[in-house]
C-alpha cells in the first residue's frame, strides 16, 4: 500500500474524529506517527493492533507516548 497524501489525510481525519485526545499525527518516511497521552495510545494500539501489520508502541511512565505505523 502506498501512503498518498490523500490517504494520509483520510486516515488522520478518521483517527482525530475517533480519538479526540490525539495530540498530533504526522507522516515520515512511509510511517504514520501518532502522539497522544498514554491512555489514548493504549486505546489506539488495542483498536489497531489486529488490523495493522507493522505497529510499534511507545508508552510508559515518564516517556513520550506514541504509535508508529509502517505502511
């Protein structure tokens, strides 16, 4: 799958509507990077885990919380 600018915008809008506590969603080198508080990151991870082939979670006490999805 190629992450076109249009597809990225559609994904970003859907996620922001479904998870209003998301702080930012960016695109970098074929990856979507989502920043949010720990609770929102865990909720996103649990929601997306089975539908996404390559997802990386970073969340923990005193750490920046984010998900990285490789497309």
